[in-house]
C-alpha cells in the first residue's frame, strides 16, 4: 500500500493548527512544548536502543564465532581475545584458550597432527551447520521478513510504500538473534546491512509511543530516516557516514529537519556504542591504520585501475546474485529454503576451514589486509627479505618479497575467487544477510595483491631515476595496505553505487584522512564503470526483482512519451468504450448509497475522480477508495451509536430506519448538502469532507519525464490526467514505476482491495450489514478520518431531519 506524503503532512498540519488553537492554559502550553520536542525525544530513544542492540550483537557474534574453534576453559563466556587478556596476548594464542582438539585429544589442529586436525574440522562444520539451521528455522517459523539485509525494502518504505509486518516486534527480535547466528555460522555475510533493518524496526516501534509520529505515516518516515543513520553509525562506527548514507542511499525525502535529527540520532547511538565498548579497544575505529608512506601522484593510475576493477567485480556480483535470486523465485529452489541454507553453510565450512584467510572472521581479515606490515610481523603476507645493510632498501623503505609471500598471494587469489562465489550464493538465502563486509573483503584482497605487485615492481626497478625521485629515504615508498583500503571502497562502490557516503565511511573506518583523494578517485571510477555496465545498485535491482513501486534516480524512459500514452484506461479504451477498461468516476450529486456500493464492488482502483456530471465531466476533486469506504462504514457506526445510546426516540428510530437506505442520495459538495429535501424521501448524506478539492493534475500532453518528477519530488500517489478540464483518467505511482522498466501498462492490486463494504439497514434491503470483521488491519483505517466522517454524517443527519 502506498501513502500520499503531501496529503498526510497537510492533514497533520491542519490537526496541529486546531489542537494549538485551544491550548491556552499552562498545561496546554506544556503539551505544545512536548509536541514540538517529541521528535527529538523519539530519535534519542532510537539512538539509545540501537546502540545497546548493536553492542549485544557484536559481543554475541564474536563469542559464538570463536566457539566453532574452541572455548575458554577458565571462563567460557569469554571469546578468544578476552580469554588471552590475562596473558597479555592479543592474537588469540595462549594457554587459557583450548581448541576442541586440544580439549579432547590434548593436541592442536596442525598438519603434523591429522587426528587433531580432523577433530577441529569436524567441530567447525558441526557448529556452522547448527548455527545456520537454528537461524533459518527461527526466520521461517516466526519472522519471514527477517531474511536478507532489508535495505531494498527500507528504501521502498521510505519512498512511501507500506509493507505490513516488515518493521514489527517479531522481525526485530528474530533479525537480531538470527544475525548473531548467521555471522557465527561462518557464512559469507555481514551484520552491517541488517543493522539498518533492525534500527528501522526500533524506530517504527518507538514512533508509536509518540502519536505525532506513530499515527502519521509521512511523519514516521522522518524517524525511520534517522534510524537508518544510527544503524550505520553503530555498524561501522561512522556517525557522519551514517547520516550521508541515509541521505544518499536510503531516504527518498530528506528535508533539513530530518538531517539534523538523523545527525543527533547517529551521535547518540555512536556514543552509546563507545561507552559500552564491545570491541575492548576504547575506540570506534574498526580498521585503524597508520601508514608511514604518503601516496604519490603517479599512484593515481593504479588507484584508478582499482576503481575499474571494483566496478567490474561489482557488476559481476550484482548480475550473478540477481540471477540466483531469480532462480529462487521461479524454480523449486525457493520451495526448500532450509535445505538451501544448510547446504550453503556446509559448503562454506568445508571450504573455509582449510583456508587460512577464509577461516578468519571477515572483519579481522579486512583489518589484516589494510594494516601496514612491521619488521616484527611473522605472517606470510608480511614476509620480506629485510636487509638493513642494503642501502637501496633503506632508500626505498621497501624490500623484496620473502619465500612465503608467493604462497600468501596464491591463498589470497583463491580466497578472492571463493569469497566471491560464496557471497553470490549466500546473499538472498533465508537468513539475515548483509553484503557490506563481504564486498569490502573482496576488494581488500584484490587491492592487497595489486599493492604487493606494484611494490615489487618498484623494488626491482629501484635504480631507475624516476623511482629514486619519487621515493623518499627511510620511508616506505609503496604501502600495500593503502591499496587494500582503496580496493575495498571501490568494490563496495561497484556493488552499492554509493559515492560520498562511502568515502566518508571509509575515512571513519580507517582514520586515514590523508587518503581521501585516492578513495574519491577509485569510488567515482567504480561508479562510472558500474553505471556503464548496469543501471542501478544491487538494492535497486532487488526492488525491481520483487516488483516494489519505487522510482529511482536511474529510472529513465527510452521513448518520448506523454501522459496520454500511460493513462489508465488508455486513450483507445476511452475512444472505443472498451467494457474491460471503464473509467470509474463519481458525480458530485445524483449518486446513491447503492451506486457507491456497486462502484466499490465492481472496481479495483485506488481512488475516483469527482466530476460535475457524466455529461460534463469537469474535475471537481478526488476521493480515495479508503476514504469513501470509511464514509460508508462511519454511517453505520453513527446510526448504531444513536440508536444504542437512545439519542433518538423510537419514532425517530423508525424514521431513520425507513429513510436511510440504499436509495439515500449522496452529495460531495457543500452546495448540494444545503439543498432542502422532502421530509418523506430518503435522508441525504453529505460526504464533502472526504473529497480532496486540490488533486494534482496534468494535461494529456504533459511529457512523461515531468510526470515522473512529480511522483519523485512531491511524493504523489496518483495524478489525474485532464483534457481541456475534462477528466480522462489517472495514473498511479506504481504504474509509472512499471512503465519506466517494462514499457507496458499495469495497475497494481493489493490485498487491501479485497476489504469491500456493503451497506444496508437490514436483510430486507437485500444487502448484508457491514461486519466488524471487515474492518481488519489490512484496510489501514485512520481514527482521525473516522471522527471526520462521523461528524460530517451526523451533521447532515440532524440538518436533514
């Protein structure tokens, strides 16, 4: 279901004006101040809760991830790093930490101990399958919306679409628990993307504590935008990047007021995370770097190459992943989500355990790749033949690679391929999945390999005058970690097509402010390359795959169309009176209750234009299907209230029963409601207050680009198309979305359209009374609309009688 943002905001302003008009007392002034400041209190609560949830998820996922390999015997609730704090060891190798093979066999799982290696391998696979199985079971049984990252749906919701249950309490709980289990299972996914969904769930729930936002879908989206900013702030420790992410990627409508509240919400959540300190490092910087080398102008060429490769890898990932997701929706694969998750988890565990880099936590792998090497590092990725007496090495600050460096590069190359394939198959399965961290890991591997290659080229050509001029004495000339950081940004940019927010996020992630230009160059080239190969990010492609009504910035028309080409019904249907595509309109007077019932039951459109008459269809206004349905329902509620409370005499009750029936005329203008009617005839009903007298209209010759801009910029739900003032038809937002992609005509139908209203005083009139079961939540009725419709009907009843 779509919302009309301008209409809801206008309704809220009108309600606020009336509310403040009567607040003259001291208590009333306090209510006014509370109303004006409730938005800040709301985002404050969202920031606090989001920070606490993020801390719990970080601690839980780290502990359960280490549980696959071993346990801390002295304190089982400690993860590997915490277990080794007492021994001043930070690499997780200490006597207090017991691997499973050491616990049961007294041996560590190395190549010299095949039995211990097999035991460690077996425990690793079993825990991975167990965690993944519990995760998919919880998602399928309790919260199906908890799968995936949810960013595509969040973009659609912030664009004005309503997805029932997507931001509910069960989704919040299962997504939080499922994300811990999913990360702990070792699947190629991240927890940063699903944090956006979790934070918006928190924002949606907290908004209901403040009626100003909970009862107004347009105002609620201000809180959801701030929640998305808080999510990135706690996921990456990047509050400024979170605000820019909400502005650039998530939000559809982002006014200045929303930006300030998003900034405040991100600040609060980041401070909460910093105080709770789940990483144990007293800092929010996840991948802190301190490169001694300064980048050179000539390095812009390899940085640009990384941007090109990032755009290509991002396009390959997007197309392959969307193809797999399409197979899930159209083949038998989608009917067995539990089996699919278990198979993917098993294959991932089988492949990851023998691989030194894939077995690591993905965040730890990224930190290893972007970090510079020091002379005391004994890892194969930092194996250099350091000769302090070599004058050329002292000049370059870089040294030839050691014997195990080639082995590390081969492992990184195989890890790049395996990580890409595993991520393609993992993103989209029925568990909470995020693609930020896997994309960063793929790019970091690619960048590290390119950085090492360029470093060795410089070492080999150390005597060249150009190299000697470029490199400074006693400082590293080339830093492979910098290339890993740039490659990570380029690959994530190729997948998500983010630019400004991505650069700021990478700066906050690494603290490397001096490297903003390489990041900007690689990110822009990555976006240009990706947009040249495919239009739109992975999230926009997922929106199209799921058929959500969303108009993105990349949605462009391939033909020079006008409004008459996409109107519903089409011009040919109007000219030839096609019975399959009639034009449903409401006349301002002359219609009866039975006519409106018939119109609701025989049509499936979202609203009706109100015209002067069938012979003179000049546009008067617009009435939505929901408002018209509620006006009829409110009539029954008003009559039942009057009769049950004995506000009318028995004679008057019989009079109402006799005069208000299916033949009662319905008027949609004030002039018609003031007309005196015969007391012996049916009582007229005035539905003037449910009519929008200022609908957005365009002529039939309006270019389609202008129509799309109306939908994007104004948040419209439908536009009425006229010709010389006559109503031709209307086009909806979802129809415009479909037109931009498939060049065809379609009207979206939702389940809420099945809630029809039939009206009659009793069975003698031939139509059953409206049952309260018909007033279910899918109809999304508004309490303010009930009051307005009841007031209008009661006024018309008393005036007429």
